[in-house]
C-alpha cells in the first residue's frame, strides 16, 4: 500500500488542465480544418498576391520566433497567426505561376488533398502487413505511369523521395552486380581495382554524391565531355572506358541524362546503351525532369534507347503536378535491388514475407510514407490527356520565348530547347564582352527583386547564362510575356529596375 500511496498518478490524457493540454477534439479539428482548406483554396486561387521570392533577410525568421518550445500548450489560432505573420513572408512560392527558376514543382489541388489523407492515415508501409493498401497502390500507380511513359513491362518500380536517392540506389545495384561479396565484405582491405562511374559533364551533382557515399570516392566519377548541344559524346565515353581499362581501372556504370539540369540537353541514350551492352556496364538514365515528356508522342524520339537501360528515374514532383516529394525509380533488376538492400530482422519477419512485396527491401529506408496516394490522385484527376495537354502547352510556351530571344537583337540563346527550359544571355553591343557576365547577373537579380517572376542562372562555356524554366500548372502566355517584358526593361535600364 505504501508504494501505491507515493507512486505518481499517471493522468489520463486530456484530464488535467494547465500542465497538460487537452487533445484537439473532432469538432475543433473540423473547425480548424475547414479554415485551413479555405486558406489553401484562396492561396491556390490567387498565388500572385505573394512575391515569388521572399524578401526577408537571413536570420529574420529565427529572430522572430522563441528560442525554446512553450511549456504550456498553445491554441491553434496562435500557431496559425504566427504562421501568417512570421513564416509566410519567408516563403519562396514554388506554387506561384511566375516561378520559372530551377525546375518547377507544382502542388496541384488533387495532390494536396491526397497529402492530407496520407497525413491523417499515417501509414508506414515498411511491410506489406503494415499497409497492404500503400504497398499495392504503389505498384499499381507506378505501373500506370510506366505505361504512360512507354517503358516496357520488364521494368519494376519503387517510389523514393528524390532523384538523388534514386540514382544512389541505381549505383548501389551496379556495385552489387560488379563486386561479388560487397554487401558483406565491403570495399576496404580487398584486392579490388579502382572503379569508375561515367556521366556527362552536365550531369546532376547527385551522381557525384552517389559515388562518394558508395565508397568509390569523388575521383571515381569521370565527367565525359559534351558536344556543342551539351550532350554526352559517345566517342568520348568509349575512349574514357578504354583508357581506364588499360590503366587497371574497372568501369562500373554510366549515368545518361535526358534533360540535364542546366540546359535540359538530351544524351544519346541509344548509342550509350550500345557501349554499355558491349562493355557490360550498368546504364542508369536520369530523366528526373524531362521523363514526363515521354507521354507525348511527338517527344518520344528524345527517349530512344531508354528502354534498354538497367534503371530509370522520373520525378512526378517536377513536371507532373505532384506535391514534393516523389521520385519514381524503375529497374529491370528488382531482385538485384533486393539483394543490395534487403535485411529482415526477426522482429520484422512475418508469415507473408515470402508471398508479398515489402517496400523496406527495396532501399536504405525502413519507413515508407504513403506517397503513391498523391500520384494516384493526380493521374486520376487530370487523366492522361489532361497531362499531355499541359506538358505540350509548356513546351509551346518555351518555344515561343526562344523565338523571341532569337528574333531580338542584343539577346542570344545559348542552348537548344528540347523541352520547356530556355537558356539565354543579354548581349547588347555596347556592353564589352568582359562585362557581360556581371551585366546578366544584375539582370537576374533585378528581375527577381520585382517579386513577379523568379529566374535562375547557370554557367555554360565559362559564361553566365539566364535560365527560364516553364513547368508550373498555372503558368500561361501572360506570365511568360511578363517575364520577357521585365527582362527587356531591366536590360534597357542597364541591369537595374
């Protein structure tokens, strides 16, 4: 009885006021939920009331918030007031049609609603048993996308968060196939030759990070020279492989890109696949941005040969209006993927392990969110024809902008426009060559400062280049025209608005 008398009583949740906050009731949740949906609906209906690029100074958000979490719970009204007062001014509005930097990422309405369902259901699909619906919907939805893209049935799909992780898993598969026992023995202290991965000089930096994480070292990546259109040169790839073999280096894999980050250039995958077949190398195709365009019959020529790859990545969160993040990874070798990553401790072993697909076996991540739900919602809401119409519209807008650049003295397009990104420079005759980089940098900064559009830049052939990337669901000819007007006005004002 003594212990009973001194043992602290564990309160029932919601019972004690003050030090414990009662849980949000269903009625309160409904009230706040309705208000939030109204706020989101207004945000989606009138995104241009916000400047695309935040104007806050570094550290401003941190300074406006307490350094410690509250001891006592606060109302949702107080939380939302701070959301609007502190956080919204510090947002970069990727859901603004004037967002034309990097690659667009549209959180479309059906995808947003599906994210709400996903959060409410709180599925953890590590095992089939822990969420049969999430596990099987992922296979079904990726199968839909696979057929829309024209990838053969030989591929099997899995969802990761980003293309960086998809590429990492592809290279891990390549290493698993090429180095017997690597899963158990690793790479260190074994009589193994140096290994090499090959990618275009325009390939995404995630390839560098992948070889670093896999223990190949950054020098384990060879950047293959590109041609005048910024595409990988097959002859240079063949020469690089031959040089490495002659010097005792073991070629491992090639990463070809369909839609590079800087210019959206298109590597000649069919020719690269021939080399990979002849050399016995893993071919991974990074189509994170441009892969969606394979849905368009008139664009299929860009994707010739990708059906011969060992793995392919396409990111629906880039150009298929799916809220971030969702990366679709396809491989011809799902058994090899499982061999590289499957690890089933006793506490996760179930009676149906051998009969069902467990997503935890397909990568480094154990926990798996219900990401497939939002892609399923997007594909069903828009339909294949609706998606094709929007993609074709973006490509047409980019071509329209490219035509304006080509037709206007003092402006120069510096790369082909296979999809919906245009790379160009202001090149007025009265600005000396050694001042053009700074001039273009000032133009980008000034245009972005207007808050109406957000452009990015890159460097090509040692020169600063402006990028205009079209891909937001709501971007129209009016938004592209306004960007062109701002660019010309800024250039005419000598780089300032």
